[in-house]
C-alpha cells in the first residue's frame, strides 16, 4: 500500500456554500405530520422544523472550522486517494501511537473532546474515512473495511509508527478489528466501544438478564431501525441524490440516529424515559456533524462504505490484546462470554453506566478513561 504526498491542509468552506445552505433551508418543502406521537415513524415534523430554523438562523459553521484548524491537519495520498487526518504528537517522551477511527453517521468531530486528554499520553492519528468529511471520494469499488485497515496501517508506517494501538466504534470498530486481524505484526492492541460479533449458538441457553436485554435491543434494531443500512448497502447512489440536494433530508437522515443511538433516555429493549437527542448532545453539536456531511456533499460517498463492505465483510477471530467498553445504549452489545469466541485475548472489559453509540462524543471524559484503562494493560 503506497502512501505519498503528505502535506498540511487547512479547512476553508466558501461563504457561498454557507449562503446556499441558508437559502435551501428557507425554501424547504415539508411533508405532512406523522400519524403517531413519538419517533416511531422517524424524526417528528415539529422537531425537524425546529432544527431547520435553528440551523438556518443560529448555527455557525465557522467555530467548528476554527476548532479543527487549530489542530494539525494533513492530507496524504493513500493508494491513490487523498485521506484527511489529524496528527497530534504528544509532548510526553513515553507517548505511544494511537489511531482513532469514527463511523457513520459520525466524523472526526466525535473525537475533538478527547484529543487534549489523550494526547497527554498518545501520539494521535485521527483520519476521516474514505468518502467522509474532507477525505477523497473513492472512484473505484475497492474501499472495503479490510482495504481501509490496510490503508491505515500503511499511513501509520508512513508517519514513522512501526508499532501502534488502534481504537474505534461503529465502522471504526470494524476497521480497528480488521487491523487487529490482518496487521498484528504492527498493531500492538485494540480497543473497541462497539463489540461486533454473533452470539454463539451453543451459548444461547441459560441467558443472563443482561444477555436478554442485549438481544431485545438488537431485536429492535433489526425490526425497526436498520432500514438505513439496507438502503446504503444496496442503493447508496439513489439515496445520495436526495440527501445531496436537500439539507433537511440530510439532517433528518442523521439526527434520527442521534435519537436512537445516543444515551438520551430512549433505550429500545430496555427502560425508556422519553428520550430526546438533546438529552445527550446539543443542537449545535448535532448540526456541526450534519453540516460536515452537507458541506462536503458526502451523503452518497459515505453511504457507499456499506455497499463496499456488507457484501464481503469478514468477522474472523482476533488474537491481539483487546479492550472492550460496552456503553449502555450501544446498538450491538455482546456479553463477555459471547465476545470471547471472537476476541481471543480480552485484557480489559468494562460496562460504563452512561453513554451510547457515539461514546467519545457523548461522554468524552468517561471515554478517555476507558481508552487509557484498556491500553494500560498492553505493551508496544
């Protein structure tokens, strides 16, 4: 895997793009109200309209742009595709390299709240997935999870890190696991906050109460919440036309998942206390991420990762030292006895009391502590 042309990068969204966004929001054509009193048919009309007005009249992209530009940004040509990444070298002489990978509908913005804390002990590399954010959009149908894992390994080596740790959630978990499977000669250990695998059939008797809850949560996901993944895995191009043309469409597509997947009081399969996404994250935080997808026109290119990977996804055994942090409102939650069938060398396991699918974004202090605790048990 060839890495070339590593150079500094600065984010500078044209003002015309921000003006166009406001104009499109003002001209939104709305559907009728849902026929239920909750989120069962998707994001409610009243809340979508509230968010759209806030996005148009109050949200400001420039502060998040400045926050990103305050960090060392780079582009690198990896296997012919420009990859955007943050690279924060620690002042700690004992710091160890760590690559952090986001998922969908996330971005590198998820990690901004943990960079200062983690950079005290780690040299951080935080790339945007291919087709996401300011990374290039693949033009060839080869950018699967395994190909991204090989690209990340090549990037780490190009940056001078012959041994390193890897961390991820959502697609970042899949990429991190693939690094652990296929690049164990350089990856010294992994930490995931989405523990992916299938419960072994021979361990499906005498289920604990926690395991029953995990299955109920996943059952809700399968029956009510995974339509997005089927669409993105089968017809990402068709979806892209709608979401690239309508900012409210892009917003609704993403914010629906912030409701279902953050620890906002909505816990399918478990106790629900009337969840609302702003119980977990602010309007501005949500719209920062939505804006990144909109301004980079990455609806189709980000969705295409599902098309590239679902048809050839490998979930083999992982032997490198592994840390697992199961946050309460994660989509997939395996018990330790289930997880041990795939993750063969679990050295850290914890189930924090709060947080959801976007753990670093929702609970940065708790997430950073989990990462530290896991990698403290591993050596490079």
